[in-house]
C-alpha cells in the first residue's frame, strides 16, 4: 500500500487558513495556492535519488550531490490543478507539464474527460498529479487511469484538501500511488463538496461563478 502524507507544517496550516477563508479574493487565493504547492513540493520530492558530481568551489575541488537524472512530469487536472503548477515548477523547473482536462458532471458527479496532452515519454517520468480538491476521488481516479493507460508507471498525487472518501477511493483504485494532502477534512456534504473545505477551487482561483 502506498503512503498518505498529511502535512503538519505551521506555514502550510497558516496559509491554508486564508485559502479556506471565503473573504480571500482570487489574487491572494492564487498566490497562497502557489506558495502552499511549493512548500508541499519540498516533501513530495524528498525521496528523489542523488548522485555525486565533482565541482570546484573557489577554494578547492569537491564531490557534491545533485538529483540523479530524474525525469519529472507535472500533471495538473484542469482546471483547478493549474493553480498548483507554478509552485511545483519553481522547485522542479525542468519538469515537463502534461494536462488532463476533467470536469465533474454536477448531476452524476462522475468525471468527464475533455482534454489530454501529455509529454511523450510519460512511462519514463515520475509524475506528480496536481488537483487542489480530492472529494469523491472520481476525478483523481479517472485521471490516474488515463495516465496508466498511456503508460505511466510512477505517479504521486498532490492535493490541498481531501475528504476521507476521496483518499479511500484513490487507495482502493490505485494502491501504488502515494497521496500528499495539506489537510484531511471531515466529510463530503450532500453535493459532494468537502466540508469544511474551501468551496469551489476552480471558481475561487479564476474568479468564475
Ligand atoms: C473539482 C476539483 C477536482 C474535482 C474533485 O473540479 O478541482 O478536479 O472537482 O471532485 P471529485 O473528487 O469528486 O472528482 P471541477 O469538476 O469542479 O472542475 P474545475 O477544476 O474545472 O472547476
Ligand atoms: N470540487 C471543489 O472545487 N470543491 C469541493 O469541495 C469538491 C469538489
């Protein structure tokens, strides 16, 4: 079974408070989501392997460590996942970015795919799937299905807020996928929104409604 990491860093908790607050406008919301994504990326990449190279400081030659030939793919689930891309790219600027477009049908609550454009070599890459919200888990499970159908072998999922139902759905469908969440909230409401949550992540990021 893969791991579920729930962050307890004070900076993440602090920023998440203002992300949740309904009085936070889109500009600040976007900035905070970028900042939290960057902070989460620090932990998400913790197990990246290192190798030694030789360099010269102004004083002497030395062997020093660099990340070992990692090929990373960052995969935002459209739309709201876009809000997490910049933070992750700040940490891993050479990553390729693939997009999976899904929306949750408001009637059936089932994910519908409308776009998919991925790096060609996704089977060789460590993929970091981004979506602020893991509610029923339908979107994340479907996105990971698409990625696996197209050859992906190494996938981790990074979300700001998850409901227990969503975590369980991903664990059941994809037991090989590590899940990183900034907060594990209480429950889903009758419209499958996360409570207490932050509302509609896409609308708050992009100022739509
Ligand atoms: C939201 C969110 C997730 C999905 C989570 O997207 O960004 O993708 O819902 O719900 P689930 O776990 O029950 O599938 P939405 O469908 O609202 O689309 P958007 O990102 O375009 O706003
Ligand atoms: N999608 C959102 O944007 N928010 C939720 O709480 C659930 C799904």
